[in-house]
């Protein structure tokens, strides 16, 4: 069977998660559109706009460590200047002395206003989560 090449949207998705794992807030925020929106298990609600997302990520940087993200079952679709990546996210991180593990179906909507894909929306809410105290 021929080896499949990673799409540009999958590459951008993997880059986003690498920056999240490194908590590189500046480079991560630069990937967002001005009107980007996101929801996750920690915030428990929507965060709207690049500035608000930047502030939220800065708060996380002080509270979360050892972030490790893995994705599988990646599917990407593109409609002109709009793209969608859906995938299964498995992630671990430490927060307040507890290791948290989650499994979350996740979707990212991208827009390409110029020559580069930008993140317009991230929706990641776990269907499975474990919180283990560190020993």
C-alpha cells in the first residue's frame, strides 16, 4: 500500500499540539484568527477572540505542566479557504499536583485568509477523563 502524505491541515494540527505541549503561548496564539474561539475541559466554556485565548493560555502556562498530546484517526477536509480537522485526542498533563488523562474527540476549524492556515475554532471536550493524585 502506498504511504499517505500528511495534508497541510494535519501538519498545522500537529504543529498546534506541539506548541501546546511546549506551552509556547506566543507562537500558539499567532496561529489563531483574530476572532478565534475555543472550548476545553479546563475552561468549561467558550473563550472568544485571540486576545482572550492568549490570556487564557498564559494562565494555563502557570498552572499546567508536562502536557503530552497524541492524536489518531485524523481526518481533514477543505472547502476553498476553510478547512476542518477532526481527530481523537489523548492527552496527559499535571495540574495542582494531579496527573490528568483525557480522551477527547476534537475538531479544529481553519481559515486561510492569506497564504497560511489560521485556527478559527477549537472544540475539545473529553468523553473520558481520569484524575490521579501524584504519589
